């Protein structure tokens, strides 16, 4: 159930932020991306809950990085977007692009 | 919080990255901000983690599920509305009463006083012993108080504005107004110079008095009023207080300065004031008391009289709010406890109702379980249903509370301080919501568990009522009955004890006959009847004229109305007796000779007062039996001389001994008392008391008033009242609280009976098949009846025992509300237990009779 449902807005944002963070996609970096690029202040609780959910849906994958001094000796999870995650993101974008087609006027007016 | 997260790498990562960012934030925002951020984030993580772990779904899904549950619950209610309607009404009753009573607790006990720095305002004990000199000494000699003020009660007579009017007033120092921080609506309040009449005598009006008496005329400022009293005949209006200013102790119409200089007219050197102070920031009550104690030795000589008294009534400092609600806290909390009991009983009833519903719906539930519904899901569903029920009932309850609020407020305003603060505000609404939800959980858990634990097989196979489940049902039913009976019993015991107190009070021997006696306050305007001679002439003229009024049998004058709530005591000593360190105080009554006839107080020895005991004659006094026995035997009191406690100079010689009375009040034990002839002490006479014949004492009193006005047109009269009303008033609070408690107990008993009846009907319904089988096997209907009664009465008896134990253990709570009745009064306990057993029996007999009348055929067909 819900397999064909589109990604939620926040889920998209989190996936994109993971992609943007590249090879430093640890929790703090993802939250910083969301804050800087999307202007969204996100509580850690909501973020980790979403990350876990995306992982369960198979859109995210995480691997463990060994403890370092920066992380105060804790092992950390580095997140990356799975192939399925990329597809769903692109699906979502295509759907939006289709819906936006021919509405540039509206966009123009709104901005202007 | 961490523990709520799943173990292993996830927890490590989450806490690790939080720690990492914490370190970064310390550099940028500082330690405090970083710490706040960390706590906030950790709480968020824990909340999300906990949700995810317990339910295995996220918040969004949770909300959807709740929505579905609510819809399902709503449908279930629509399908069979009757039981849910009854349940809602029961909850509405419980929550409504509870919310209304909480609004009382909230307004009267919890809400802060409306003064600036209210939490630092204290009353300084000894109460009613302060003088302006002491205020000055404290202000100069201590450091604990930021502001300090003194107040004395009194009244003034307003002349020249129509009928002479007696106006409730307060004499206050400028400091008093500063302590309360009251602001003027017009003009100004008092300033230190007013304490010396620097600008002549002034007066500040209350907003209400200004609005009602002077038509809210702003030009009143600067006007001179013929306000006579406190040695002054007219005063200039300098201000009007704001409407929201709340005076301490009653509602005076105006304030005048309490003069500090003995050479200024209006100076009142006598002590009798109340002191109020604002503690300096951070100063504790103990520090202030210590400060006062250090000061007292240096004041001992100067204010010997005051401090002779203070020695025996220790200095204390009490928060103003505590002192305002001192007498109220106990009854209000007891009543609040009582409605909480009512609510619990209501909850029990609803739990039982829902249990019955659960049984009725066991097929539906069984089907869902068999189809794979999780038990947790079923439990949630049932709890959602009771939650919805609770919120609906609670909303109706708030509506009930809203409707009774005006009645409650007006009823309470004569019995409680701060009754105007009793409102349905946000706090009360939040409280009602929480109580409703809590109630929903309380009465929802049992049916929920029952439903969730039904084994799928047995539920679908409807005849398999397993013995285990049956026993569990029985235990739950019994528990419900036990708690209903126990809770009701505690309440009924409380009400019965309060009732017994009232009965006790009604039968107290006061030592005087008040039947047909009525009283009237009499005030002489200042500047009139200034010498004892003219007063004496006035009173003898009044006495003669009033005696001729039809219906008047006897007339007397006194300084106090007996049992009217006030009592005047003075320190004294006995000539030739060393009173040692003990300071002797006895009641000080000034009366005319007819007093003892009016109240029918018998003479024990010597003689009564005579018309010949006049100012020119020897100063004489009567004492009562208690006084005589304090020093001598009643017989040998005659001829003894009462002397001043300060300097030993003679006050009066004892010429007679009368029986003791409860002059100070019905509830007060008799106190040693002295009676002085009015002809020698007319200064103090303020009341006229008449014994009337016939059935209309107040009508006679009206005629008496007319006659008095004929004699002295400028005499002000106030408070016409029968003595019966005066005495009843004094016990009015007690009667009111007892009535409320009685109402709650009746409600509890009613709900309890309905509940026990419900449980028993349900139990009999459950056993219909079993009874049918037994009847078929040859049991007589008699044995069925006895068996049903026995099974029903067992938990009732246990409930009575539990309730008795609770009532005895918690009886101390009631002590403050009882009068000469032990909280464990055996008669009350036995009587109420009997009552509960009988009511329990009545509730059980109906369903038991139904069981008895069953025939095997109908019983077995019912399944």
C-alpha cells in the first residue's frame, strides 16, 4: 500500500539535501543543507525520523563510518540516496514539471 | 531520553552528531544557548524515537489511525446512542461539579492577590494591637520592611446630604495605601503629611461610593463634606480610588488618615489597628519576625500597655493571602475533595456501562481479532471510544459549570472571601479537559483490556463462556461495587458529621434567652452629646420613650451585641492578688440594668445592676460565674475590687455574680466576663436591644426607630436584626458548607446506587444461562434469590468496610469543619454504614428478583 504514492515534500527535501551533501552526508551536514538551501529549520527528531522512514522505504542507504575525533569518538552513519530514491525524485520532478508546463506566466507574475 | 532510542549504531550516531554540533554551537552562540539547543533537540529525538518504537509507525500514520478510530467510535455511538448518552450525562454531572468547584479553588485559593508585590505583602501579628506609634517605631527601628502601614476599622456619619448616613470607613496611615499600591481614579491617595492633617482633615472615596452617592461627579474633588467622626466634623475630598482597587477586610466607602500626632484632633492613641507591610526583596518571614523581636524590648517601656498584651500573643508575620484564606482553605478543599469523589463514582458507573457495551459487542470485537486485528489496536480503539465519550461528556460538563457559575458565585460571595474571582477561565477549561481525558482513561482501561484480551475462539463461539473469563468478570464487577460503596460512604460520613455539628450547635446552652430580642446599632454624630451628662440624659430619654412603643417588653443598651461575632476584652488585676507573669483578660460588657432581664440571665450571688449605680456613685461591676471561679468561689467574689492591670488603680467593686454566657459566640467556649453599668460608662454604648412580644420583632424595631428619630433626628441607626438572625448568621458559613457537602453526598449516593444496580443487573444478565441450568437441575427460586443476594452483598459489605477504614483514617481533614463532634463519631459511622448496606440491598434486590423469577426455559432461550 502506498507504493505508488509520490514522495512527500519534506521527504524530497531530505533526499535532495543528502545528495547535495555528497560524501559528508552525516546528520549535521544534512540539517545544515536544509537550513541553508531550503531555509528550513528542522528539529533533529523530525530529521532522524524521516531518514529512518526513507531508509525503510529503500530510498536511502546508510553505511557506518569509523569513530573519529570530530565526532567525539562515536561511529557515524553516512547516508546516500539509493537508485530507487533517485528514480522517485526524478518521477516527482517530472510530475511537477508537467504540471508547471505553460504556467511560466503565473510564475512571472508572482515573482514580479 | 537516549534510552528511548533503538540500541546500537543509530543511537550512537544520533547522540554523536548532536554532541558534535553542540561543540560547534558553544563557539558561536555560547554555552547556555548551545545547552538549550541540545536539550530541545534531544527531547525532539526522544519524542520521535519513542513514537516510532512503541507503535511502529510515524506520527502521520498515527494521526490517520486516530482519525479512523474516532470515526469508528462515532459510528458505534450513533448506532446505539442510549448507553452512551447516559454515560455522557453521568460524566457531564461529574465533570461539571468538579470544574465548578475547581473554579472556586482556582479563584479563592490559587489566584494571586491583585496588588503589586502581592507575594511580599504580609500581615504583622499581633492582629488588632497596633497603634500609629508602633508603626513609627517599626519603620525607624527595623530593616525588613520596605513599606509599612496601619489601619483601624470604623464608621463616620455623613450629614447635610439628606438623611444622616452611617458610612463604612477605614482610618489608615499613608503607608497603608502605599503597601496596597492602590492608584486613584481622580485626585490623589494619602501622603505622609496627611497623617498630621497638614492640609486639614481629608478623605478619599471608594469608586462605588463616589459613583452611587455623588453620581460620579468629577467636581467632588475639593468639596468639603460634613463627615463627622474621629474628632473632626468636616473633611475635604482629595481623591477617588480606582474601581479595581480591592481593600483588605471588607469594602469601606471611604478612607481617612489615621492621625499620628497626639496634638492633632482625631488622634486615636488607643491600639486596635491592623498592620500590613511589604517585605524587602528576599527578606524571609523569619528574618522579619527576628527583626521585630529585637525591637520589642526597646519599645516595652514606651508602649507598656500594648506590649503587656504582645507578651502573650507572639509576634508573627503571615502572608496576606494566607491570612485572607486562612478560614476558607479547609472547607473549600474538603468540598473539592468531595466533588472529586463524585467524579470517581461517575467514572465507575461509566466504566460499568462500557463493560456492558463491550460484552454486547464481543461478537464484533471477536470477529476483528479473528480477522487479524492486533490486540493493541483493539485496546486503542476502545480507549479512543471512551476518550471521545469523556471529551463529549466533559464539554457538556463545562456547559453545566458555566450555567451554575452565576448562582454559585452569588451563593458563595457571602461565605467566602474573593468570591468575585470565581470565573470559568482558561485554567478551569484546561483543568476540565484534563479531568475529562483522565476520567476517560480511568473508565476506559478496564473495558479496553477486557475487549483486547478476549480470546478469538471463545468469543466467536458464543456459548463458551470460559470459567476463567467469568471469574475475571466477577472480580472486576466486585471491584466496581466496592469502590462505589466505599467512595459514597466516605462522602455520606463527611456530610453526616457536618450535619451533626450543626445539630450540636443548635442545642448549645448559650446561657441567655434570645427569643424575641432584636437589636439596632445606634451612632451619635461627633460634636453632639459630648459630655457624660448629656449622653446619660439622651439614653434615659430614649429608654423611657422606647419602652412605650407597643410590643416592647423591655429595653437595654450595650457596647456589644451578644453572640454577634465581636467580643471586647480588657486586661485587669484583682486588688490584693498577685497575678504574677500572667496577664489576665476578661470580657468587657457595658450594659444598662435591664440587660439581665432582656436576656434572662440569672443572678447567682449579690445583686444586679441598679438605676442608682450612676456616675456620681461608687464604681461597681458584676462578674459572671466563670470570672468568679477563676479567682474565688462564686460567693466570696462580692466586695472584691477589680483594678487596672497597668497601675493598680481601682476600676470597680464587685457587687454581684451572674451565670456565665456565651457572649463571644455560640461556638466559643464561655469566657470570664465583667459587666459595668452604662450610667458610669456611657461612652461605649452603641447598641439598643429590645425584648418584644408578639411575632414581628422587626416590625416593632421599625416603630422603635421612628421613636428614636423623634428624640434625636441626627442619630444614625443601622443593622436592625433579630437576635435569632444574628446567631444564625454567625453559623451561616457552617450551614452553607454543610448543605453543599450534603448535596454532594446525596449525588454520590444516588450515583452509587445507580452504579451498584447497573453492576448487579449486568452480573445477573451474565449468569442468566447458569441460573437457567441450575433451575433446570432443580434449584428453587428461593435459593437463587438468596444466592444472588449473597453474591451481591459481599462486595457491598467489603465496600462499607473499606469506606469506614478510609473515613476513619482521613477524618482529620474534617476537624476544622466540625463542632464538638469526633471525626470517628461511632453513631455516625454505624448509622451511615447501615444506610449504605440498606441502599446496596435495595439496588441488588431488583435484579435479584429478576433472577428469581427466571424459568429454565426463558433463561436458556436467552442465549
